[in-house]
C-alpha cells in the first residue's frame, strides 16, 4: 500500500479545510495517509477532529531530541548540503539561519517519528518552516517530498524557497499567477515540476439562484468581509474605507466575520473612528451559520495585501453574490472584472470606495418612472454577473472536480518512484 506522510504547520485548522479534504481524497483511493502537525492542535478543535493527526512534533521530548541528534550524526552526509546552504550561502540574516538549523533538527525528529511506518513519500502543505522540516525528513528517510504553495508562503515569506524547490519532486500551487511567479523567480526550475492544482468549494446541484429584490435609498448597503483578522488581510483598510462611506453620507452596514491577532487593533480603530454602530466584528462564525450571513450581504469584499485564490470569494460567487476584491496575484483568474465580479486597484481606498458606490447604484431602485429603463438594465447586468460568477466557480473551482484532479495527479506522480525505494532506510534501523 502506498503510504504518504502529509504534514501541515498546524493540523487540523478551521481555516484550512482543504488539507483534510485532500487527505480524505487520497484515502478514498487506497492511499495510506499519515497526517502530521508541527504544532499541537488547538484545544478547541480536539473534540471535533474527524481526521486527527497521527504525528505531532511539538512539544518535543528529550528522548526524541536525542534520537534526532544521533540520526543527524549518523546521516551527516545527507544533511550536509542543506547545512552548507544555510551557513555559507544566501542573503538571509543570522536569526533566519539559526532558525533553519533548528528546523533541520526538527526534520530529524520528524524522520524518527515516521520510522517503521513504511513512508513512501512526504507531502507538506504551505511553504513555511514545515516545508524545510519535511525536506530534511525526506532526505533522512531516503524518500522524495512535495509541497503545496498558496500565497503568503510564496509571495511574502519565501525564505530558503530556492532550496526547497530544488529538492522537491514536484510543487503544487493554486494559481497560474503563482506558477509564473515561481518559474520567473527560479528559472532553473523544471517547469514540469510546477503544477497548478486549484482549490474549490462545494457547488450546489441546484443552479437556480435567488434573485434579490431591488433596493431603495433607505435600505443600508450591507458589506460582508470574511477571513482571519491578520495584518495581511488588512481589515484596517476596510475600516478606513467605511469612514469614507460615512463621510459621503452613505447608509451602510459592514460585517466582519473572523477572529485573529488583529481583533484588538481593529476594535480600537473602529472605536476611534466612531463607527461602532456601523461596523460589527462578529468573531468566528461556524460554517453552518455562514449561509445566512452570505444571504444578508449585498456585496462580499476582500481587502488582503497578499492571497492565493481565497475560498471566501469562491463561496460567495457560488451563492451568486456580488464580490469586490483587489486585482492581485491569482484573484483575477477567479474574479473577471465586470463579468464575474468587481476588482479595484490594490491599495487604493478611493478606488475601492468608488466601486462600492457603483455597486450600490446598481443595486438600488430610485422611485421614479423616468428611470425604470435604467433600473431594468442595472438589474439585468447584476443578474448576468451573478450567473456568470456561479458558472465560473462551478466549472473551474468545483471542489469535487478539483479534488479528483488532485488525487489523479498526486498518485500518478509518486507511484513510479516507490518501486525503487526500499521499505525502510537502513540507517534508521540503527536508532
């Protein structure tokens, strides 16, 4: 039986449902998957784990650390090229170099934990430090490794990515933009090793979309943002833009669903701006309640500085919602400006607000007979956009179809390599 060790920085994670979905897809094909987590899972998820990790690196025991150190001594030739890269090459600062050396030790710990499990391949989700751990463990076990790159792990935090790409058997990424970025930044990379594997969301079999009624000037424009309260998501941008809407005397309500380290700062910014009654921080919203939240929204917005292709936009579009997002990275592959949604100039609050005002104009129905032709035209335009958005997700970002493609690709890529890999590294047997 083909055995794959699947590692994530923290598993399971409510904001990364695709990791569990990929594991379940591989298991449905008869692949034995060993889920792993670098960090201990959060306690609030322990009672709802339907796919618990079998291997957890942290917290580390003294025994495990000593076994890993001994393994590094025995297999010093296997880790020497990586240590040489860390110590003598590149432009990384001393702190990053020290962290990489520590992660090399963690990679040896991971290899020890996988000992005796018959691992044929290691896959890691995201290109953060977990990918270095997986790469080291794969070297020590004498198997190959692969990784999936999303957004920030590639575009903002690509520390030692050159070494990871050079050593991986193949690299999956979520957009054509990412693939081009990798090949441009790393021209030595074999293009066939970089593969686009799109994410997706559940698509309803019922293609009938609910058509919202026309609005009046007395109805507030309901804006919804969904995502982690993290600096890269830049919800502060949204708060400032809402300040412009208020200054223009626009009647609106903004709902922000999600939790994270920026919650306190955002709450303070909302209070200082005097918009406690206009902007609501909803905290974490359970998935079963998201449908009603989407139904309340007139427009779903995204204000991130960096992204792969966000699931929240796919979910909104699959429900026929109007979306507004920055024209960055792979987002234009999902949100086609003027066809499946609206895009704004990245970083421009003025352009963001202007787009919101335009959407508000299309949504509202002035109570005057002379503008009825305009009303009907605007309604048809929005209906076409909602329908086109739903079709875009159904055909290109359909979770079931994309998971099936992922499974086909993954199994094909690693099936041949296992024929020449022994059941267990002889060096590990000495531990």
